[in-house]
C-alpha cells in the first residue's frame, strides 16, 4: 500500500506536466518539424514540392533579405529601449506612489488590450496623419519640414511597435517593483543613503528580473512583427515579418518563408542566450538570491 | 434624394460606418489573422506530399435535384444588402424560386490568402463544404490549372449563355467560360484630390511626377498596378513580354525606393485619399462611386492610354456538395433584373447584358454612370503567363513593394 502511494506520488509531477508538454509537442514541436521539412523542399504549387535537402534556400534567404533582417532588429531594439525608458518610471510610480489608485492605474495599462491589435495600430494611422494636428504642431515649431510627415516613416513604425508592446514591459516591471520590501528602502535611508543611491543600489538591482523579463517580452515579438510596418510604414520600412508573410501568401514560396522563419528564430535565440549570459540566468527565473 | 433605395444621408452615414470597409478592405488587415489560421491549416497536413496539382476532370457537372442548401463563399460587401433586415434580397429571391437556403459566407478578403486557406482541402478533392467561390480571374486561372474546379454544364444555364457581356466572355485561360462565370468586373482608375493637385489627371505617367512625391499610392494587386504602368508606357498588357513586365516592375520599384510612391494598398486607399495622406492614386471603380459621393474634392479618370479591367469570377470547387444547385445560382444572377439589384448596391461593372436598360428605368443616375457602364473599347486584361513566369513576376513585384 505504502509502495503504491509512493509510486503515485512519483508520477504526480509528470501528470501535472502532461497537459503543458502535450500542448508544446502538438503546437510547437510538430509544426516546427514540418517547417524544417518544408524549408528544405524544392518546387512550386504547380509542380508540387519535393524534399531534397535544399540548403541553398537558407543561403539565398539571408543574402536576399539581410536588409529586412537588420531593419527588424534595429526597430525592435529601438522600441525595446524606448519602452524601457517610458515604462520604468510609470511602473515605479504605480508600485510606490499608486496607493489606492494602484489597481485603477494597472487597469488603464491593460485597457488598450480590450480592443484588437489591428484597431490600435490603425488608430495611430489617424493620429499621425499628414493633415493631423500633431504634424501641424511639429511643423509650426520647426521640428518637421514644411513637407515633412510622420506617417509612412520609420519613426511611425518604431512608435507603433513601442506603443503596442509597452504593456509587456510595464507589467513585469511593476510585478518586480511591487515585490520590493519597503523596509529595505527605510533601512537604506536610515543609513543615510541619498535618493540616488537608494535607487541605484537597492531598487534598480531588485527590479532587474522585471527588466530582463520585460526586455525579452518586448524584443522577441517586436522583431517578428509585421503589422506596424505594414500599416504605418512604406516599402522602405518593411521588416522580416512582412517578407515572410508575402513569401508565404503572395508568392506561395513556402520553402523560403519557412527558411526565413527558422533564421529569425535562430538569430533571436542567439541574442536571447547572449543577453541571458550577460544579465545572469538567475534573473531570468526570478532572482531569489538578490533579495536574500 | 436621387436614389430611391438610399438617401444621401444614408449613403454618407454608411460611408462613415464602412470607412475603408468596402470590397477589398480587410485585405491587408485580415491577413494578420488569416496568416496564422492558414498557416495552421497548411501545417496540419503538410507532412503529406499532397500539395500540388490534380487532374482536371473533363466531365461536366451532371444534372440532378435542386438541393435545399447552398454554400456561397464571397468577398465582404459584394452583394446587395437590405439595410433594415441586413439580409440579401437576391438570395431570398433565389430561395423563393428554388427552395434553397443559401449559406452566404463573406470569407474571402484576398485572393492569395484564400488560396493559402483552401489549397490543402482542394488538393485533396474536398471543397470544405463550399459550392461556389468568387476569385479574381487570374486566381481562377490557377484554380483551373491545378484542377481545383469543376467543368460547368452550360446547357443548365441559359441566362449565362445568352446574357454574358462579350468583353468578359472569353479570357485566355478559359476561352469558353467552361470553368468560370464572372460575378462582377471593375475598372482600375486614376483617383485624385482635385483641390490638392489643382486640376485633373489624365495619365498614369503623372503618378511618377516628382511634384506628387510621397502622395502617390498604387495597388497591391500586381496585375492592376503593373498593367496600368505597362499601358502608360504604350505596352498592351495582354501581349506583354516577360521583359516588358519586368521593366515596368523596375520602374515601380525605383519610384518606391525614391519615396515617390508612398505605399501599396488594398482598398485602404479610400481612407488615405479622403484624409489627404495621398493625392494621386490608382483605385477601383466601385470605390470611385462611393468616394465621389463622399467628397466633392475627389475626381477620377480613365487613364488616356487605356485602363485595366479586372473580373471577379464564380467557380464551383471540386467536391462541392451541391454543384448542380450552384450552377442554378450562377444562372440566376445572370437574369438582368436580378443582376441590377446587385449592381445598384455594389456599384461595380455588371458582366450581364441588359442591366443598363433595367437600371436606367429604376435608377437613372446609376444607369448612366460611366463608372458602372464604361466604354470598354479601351479596357485591357493582363496576360496569363506560365506558372514559372508568374512566380518570377510575383516575386519581383513583391520585392518592389517591400517584401
């Protein structure tokens, strides 16, 4: 009896993991396998596709679309930095000065999610209009030339990405800031810490896990985004997501689309691993050690 | 007050509500969601090597009993709607006549996206329950080439045989219209802001004039854009060589790189031109009707070198459960009285003879509109290239428009 109980006990973690693993296998591992297979095929919709280990597709994809790859990482990087700069003070204020308004303020952060991504991006099209007031104001103070515009520029695309992914930065930052024990601040001040020192030596290190999580949550999807470049940019702003979409749907060049997806995934993986190495892996998983 | 079915106020209100939501609207926007769905559908079965052509059956659809249900896949806002009941009067008339309930699904937002979605099903001989789909002629050509559609029994559709407009009756991919029956046609026109450019446009070449830099948009539909540019350079798109097409694409690519062309659009352009983000564009005639009704400042013109005409066309996919009834539907909308109801709502060019006469009585303004009943002597179609050439052209054009 005791033996059986023990066995059931041993199986429990695996049973609990089963739904998650099943999900990952079905919707991640299996599609990934097929994608890899497609990327190495040759042919067209008229002749059918044959598996031929055609690695040349990868070489061509990189040489044909290096511009869009670089642009994607440039835009995603800029948007991530901007998000961090905007989100940190906001999360800080909500966490430490929010008081009873905290939940209401958090709700405001999440509120845009109540409408769809596309509608939110389309509203930026209206905000940045050539004949809109923002453009007129910037023109009258001389920041934009007489024929200058915001819409259909790189600025618009980065603005759109920043806006759309901002909550992914704010929420993890808030979560890590909110966890900070206020007594640590009190202790720091008791020890004659100046505000700057308290922030740099107590608050900032303790919120590092939030920064790491926020950066990853923003940068990874932003690099693959194609909606913002599509709606707020011109062909000169097209990102790698636009290329994948067009190769897949417009040209029905499935192998190139699949190869591009793999290359994108590989680059992001390398960047994330490098980042984790620098930022420290324990912070990726929650940084218990720092607080203790 | 000139239009009995819809007053000026209703028209404006509708335009406001539909802002950009005319025929091909969701084209780009929809792709986001569609991409993930079609990717899933594709992945779901792509392990098998079944992606590829089928053999076209030479047998026509056999006559049979009229079914009680018909599934009709079409583009959004591409059939008459009763504003009060939100139902489709012509489809209700079909039900009255044949007792068939039509399941009308507005699921097609883009030819390529729809192809991505159904490719797997059609390749395996299943229509996914659809009895009819409406796709642009060039995609219909691909559907036929891949053996994804059924051969029609023209003896079951006398209206089609008698009333089809000559201009759309024999495209190069289906000279006798044995695999396809046109639904609506449309013109590719110059549309512009008279107040911003201080006059009128007459030629597509003017879109390359530096004074409109950054204020020009063209269409993501390759044939509409490249065909119009070919015409402007004096090349007939129906006999263009691959080289000539590539030269035109280069010209477009350069204008895009220089910032002359602001962007390439589906019919989001209606919004851009009303807001003033664009001043001189290529657009579709059905939208021109709406745009000129919305704003006195919007003008349109058939390019003097000739204009492109596109035709969206009905086909019956392989494995359609109610193919015979679908033929009856094709025939039904070729009754000029029925077609006139659709034309009065969608404002595109009807492929059916006799509609003009019907409309001239019921709605003289529409009946006399050159947007709906154009002089077709200057109309041109894009040549059907071989699959390999088509891929090369598509690829170059996609690159020109940024991807």
